[in-house]
C-alpha cells in the first residue's frame, strides 16, 4: 500500500462517473490539500491502490498524501469539508484503518474524526501500530454507506 507517513484517499465514484470525472474530482481535492502543511499530494500509482481495485476507474480517484502526524487532523478536516461541498464520499486509509467520509453533519464528522484520530496518537507511525497486532478497521460516517464494520487483513 502506501508509505508509513502516507494517507491514501479514494474519491468514491458516484453513479455514472467515468475515469475522467473521478480524476477531475480527485484533482480538485488534491488542489485543496496542497494548501495544507503536507509534504506532497500525488495521484496514487497502481502500487499504492489496495488489491481488489480494478480498472482505470478504480485508480482514477485515488490520491496519496505524505504528511507528518500533526497534519493528519487538518487533512481529515479539509476532506470532510470537501465531501460536504461536493456531495461525494471519500475513503481515507491510514495505518491499516479506513475512515469513510460522506454525507453527514459537521458535528457528526467531528465526532467520528475525533474518535478515529484517538486511535492514531501523535508521534506513532502506522508501522508502529501494525506491529502491535493484525487487523484492518473500517469506520464510516452516517450517510456514507453501510454501518461501521471491522475488516481483517490489509
């Protein structure tokens, strides 16, 4: 997947989206994220996209964000704001956990982001957490899909 200091984002396709539309939406989000204190925001290569993603459309909406731990909250806040303004769903993967941001109130977004960040304390890289045990956790905001569920594997 991505490097230890990377957050992988997927702009999830809306019904009828093609690769061009996904790439355009990901480009808009990338532009906004570059305004933050991040090291880099790149379109994800085929190697950075999790296994199971298929076709050009699957890769078109993916971004890899290189950042330090202090920037994680700012990136999540910007993504949550972008999702609200663009009526989209974005999956955020970091340290073996996935957070799905979708249609929800700002209060709901803040609550789930705070809970998710509590599992990623500052200064602890995802590779440090992975050594403590297996598992891939999946969290979702209300209105972004199905209920939260635990997933194993990476």
